[in-house]
């Protein structure tokens, strides 16, 4: 079987597998919400007592924001601790699978509608090898995805996703500038989340019934739970979204660039580009390359020089017109079978960060939230709900992590075949 067929089949299998496993319960979530005691509805007014909340969420990324909506809708008192000092434009763009949007619809139709309003539905996916003209593929039936999967495949700017998910959340639930260091269990069964504020080494704390860490691959709570856990770096990446006013002239020649609402993968022998044309004319690009020196860094001129003459001409123009970009090392986590203990658990990239070959990062996190809420609705805000959530999600995300790593390697092989 040709490499491109393997990649295509694997992507379809991953989505189908996930959809089937994640639909093990048909319980109406909204009808099972657990009542919250009057004590939990408000923080203690006694200055000698540590503030008490039902759930302390670590991380104000997509997973933390979506989770906060779901918990607040159920009547729980929530605090979100975020290392950044404020919300600000960050990142480039992300890809969401239909199952992620299906999860959001079940959890909160309004939140799902906000995300869809800011997203671009993918119409075409292309895969091109720079070294072998036989390794080319075009999938132009993605507009049919809603009829097959219930929702479309979409791309969305990361900042737009954050803003969409923040809508409707109270301002007073956020603790910005809070760098979470870990947690400790209290004698009365509650857990104390420990954090530092920006510019201070003094440890502060939030006392909660439950802690859910959605802070990402650098989670310090994961390190506390599994001290030997280490992320695995794979390659360097540069990414950005070029605004429509700069991208329009570059992308106007569709024969030599890309069509509207296209998600494209251009694969070289040691590097590759992921590109997406958004509905408003913006263009998202990510350039990745394999280098033994992951500490190395390239400026704008060096990036352009690396792609000139090998990639289609419009790629060099895109990179040359982009002044601000994100530079990062792409990494994943080994499959783990320990996500929590007591009243603490991990969610999203904190638990199962994976390579971006299948675009499953945010999507898997939203599916985590759906499962977690099912278990909280059925069992209450208790330890058994967390352990049941982990038992359901661990096998599913193990498959996705493995599939993402396999596909990442396959895409690299696609570019190196002569």
C-alpha cells in the first residue's frame, strides 16, 4: 500500500475509532447535574480560612476554558489558575476534528456555536512530496463531513478559539499570573493547589474539592504524579497566521498556491510545511524541520532561504511577509497509565500530549471533557468519577498518541522517498 494511502486510511480509522469508543453512553448530561451545597456556592468570608472552591482548574487554554463552562453550567464553583498575566493574542491556528465539535455540542451548544462562528470549514486536503511527484494526493470531499460525522473538519486561529471559549465566563474565576507548582492533600479530604504569583517566590494556595490540570505538556502536577515523566522532543517548528491584507496578493494565483478553505501538507526530505487558507483570507502556516540541534534558531531571512527553490514559490513569499511568528520545539509524551490520584487528575496535553500529525491535540482534550463530565454527572464530584474517566480515556488516547507518532514518521518518509 502506498504511503499516502496509509496516511489517509489511518486518519479515517482514527476518527472512526474515536467516535465509536466515545459514544458509550447516551445519558442526557444536563439532566444529571449534581446539586451543589450552599457552602460550596460561595467562598468563605473568614479571612483566616483558605478560599474553598469545588474545582480548581489549572490552565486557561482551550481545554481549561471549555471545562470551566461545563462545570459552571452544573452549578459548581470554579477557579482557573493561569501562568500568563492576561489574555493576549498567542499561537497560530489549530485543526479540529468532527468528534471534537460533537463533544462541544453535547456539552454546550452555545459554546460550540461560538467556536463554529470563528472557524473555517475545511473543503480540501492536499498532500504533496517535494522529492517524489508520485506521492501526491487530493481529497476534495471534506465538505461532506457533516453528513458523515455530524460536524465538519475545521481550522481556527488559536486566539479566535480562546476568545470563543472565554465568552460567557465570569471574570472573577480567573487567577492570572499564577504559576502552579503542585498540590498537597488535606486531612479533611480536600486538596490544596500551590502556586507562585508573577515576580514573587511566596507560595500561595487555593483549597478545592478537586483539581483538574489542563495546563499542557509542561504540567508540574504531572511531574508530581509521575516524577520520571519526560516529554520527547522531535523537531523544530515555526508557525504564524499571515493576515488577509498581506496574503491576498500572494495567494491570488490558485494554480501556483492554494484554493480557498484548503488544508495542505508539503513534505520535503528533512522538513515540511502545513498550510491552511482561512475563510477570511488569512493564511496559517507551520514550517517544521528535523535538526539534531533543537536549540538552534532561524530568523526570517534564514527561513526564506531554506524554502526557496525547493518549495513552491508562494511559500517563500508567505514566510518573507510574516514578521511575527512562534518558534517552538514539537514534542509528545510517552503513553502513560497514571493520570491522577485522590481528587486530582490530568486532562488534555497534560495527560497525553501527542505529535500534531493528525491534528488531535485540542480535539482529544474536548473529548476528555465530555467523558469527565459524564462521570461527574453519574457519580458526583468524587474520586471514583476521576478514576472512571481515566479508565475510559486512557486506552483511547493511547491509540491516538501512537497513531500520531506513526503518521508523523510516515509523513517524513513520504518526503524522503525517491
